[in-house]
C-alpha cells in the first residue's frame, strides 16, 4: 500500500510517499525556521501563510522523487491535530482536495502517533509493545504503546515541553531559535556537573514532568553571573542539557518498568539530542530495556511518519476520515 503523508501542524511543510508503512520512497521537508527566527519563535499566522505557499511544491516534489503518480497512491494521510489551527487547516484542505479530485481515501492522523511510529522507518523498526517518549517543542509525554492504535498516556509535562525548555534557556543566552541543537553543540565541550540545575518532579512518584523550575533557575543564574562565554558557556549548556536528559531518561525507564514494556522508543525533535540518546541507551541497558531512537531526520517533523501512522490507521479501519475531516488543534492522543 502506497500512502502519501502530509504534515503542516507547525513550522515544517512536509510530504512523503511510504510503502507498506516501512519503506520511504520520498521524504520532502521545507522548513520555515529562517522565517520565524527573527521573532524568536513560531508566529502562527506566518506559519499558515508559508504553508499555503509551500504545500503544493512540496507534495509535487515528494511525488516526483518517489516515482509514483497520484493515480498510483492508495491513500492519503494528513496531520489533523494537534497543532496550530491555521497551519493544520492548510494540510487538511490540500489532502481533502486531492482525495476528492483523485477519489482516494483520506485519513486524519494525530501528530503524536506519527512521532511514535516514526521508528518503524528505521533499520531496526521495533513494533509495539513499547514505551514511547515523545519529546518535542510542544510535547513531553510518555505513552504505553501496546499495539498500533492503542496508546495510553502515562505522564506529560505540567508546564513547558522539553524542547521549549531548551529553546527558552537558549533565548536567555541570546542563542538563535531553535536553540536546542545549538545547546547540544555547545555542550559537547562542557562539564555537565558544573551547575546543579533542578530536576523537576523527580522526588515524587509521578510520571509527569515540569521544566519551569529549570528555566527559572537558569534565569536567576544568568542574572547573578551574567551571560557566560567560552568554557563557562559550554559548562552552562552541558549542565542544562544534563538536567533535561536526566529527568527524561529516569522517568522513561521507570515508566517502561512499571508498565512491563520491554522496549523504549524516543521520538520528537528533542530525541535528536546527543546526551539524551546516550543516557537513554545507558540507563536502558542497566534496566534491561531495549532503547530505540529513530535517526535524527525522522525525529523532527516530517511527512513519512504521518504516512506510517496513516497506513496503520487504514489497516485497522480507524481514525477520523472522509471529506468531512477537520483540523483538531487540541486533539489528545
Ligand atoms: O518535533 P519537532 O521538530 O517539532 C515539534 O513538533 O515541536 O521538535 C522541535 C524541537 C525544538 O524545541 C528544538 O529546539 C528541539 O526539538 N531540538 C533539540 C535538538 N534538535 C532539535 N533539542 C535538543 N537537542 C537537539 N539536538
Ligand atoms: Zn512534532
């Protein structure tokens, strides 16, 4: 089955063609990062307008690169939530228009299900059951994935998402948006023990997260000591990164053990973080849990992961579908 996946929930316009939920035939991502950078974050109205400009060229390019024509596509999968309403609507309208014109089935996909199933596109392609940690700019959630379509939320952030914490601390440091990857790079030569930043909610049994305390601690530290440079900047970044990776991996391993799940899957943009990946593997090994992380380009938003989730939804005959499909910006998985 050939599925065309379309993703426009935030600041990436993406489309991909995937065969049988496993094999990427094409995967095109047009990012708006440069457009939003001067504002220090994603501006929803600018995101919508740029999706309108990019979406058809991106879909055309994905089809062209896949060597598959629209007539040969078996189904269309589009992110219908959660995300920015105006941004989501662009993808949903384009998906429905193609579905109507070409008489193809269409299914709305939850963006988080896409992140959770992106790992199916990698070489090792673990299948459920697994514990999924979704860590992105908008989400920090732990899901028990017992089967395709069976997702149970075990814990989530009560305030900032992990990526948001990276980006907001980066903003305090004067780093360009999105700062996560810059902090990761600067941290490479830093001492993660240099500054002891708070580990939110780790003294309690909860699987929920909180990163606002870290952000505040970072702000007070900078107010007191000024913006660091050179080695001190590297140490600061390594310490922030360690605090985030420590909490995420501790809770993810704990959740997997409690839920009796043998595998841990990391996904979402923050799963590209080098320290998080290394620490997850280390702590997973200690706990006898297999850790899987999709390659970095599959961690950040893309259309291929939406095609995989769409394929699995078609297979089980589920999901919101048909031409009355609408965007649902607050869709909870
Ligand atoms: O999944 P994603 O591309 O978009 C959302 O759905 O949010 O995630 C973007 C987030 C941003 O906060 C970005 O700073 C973070 O992922 N990110 C990283 C790294 N690469 C991307 N955070 C830490 N380390 C990285 N290497
Ligand atoms: Zn995402």
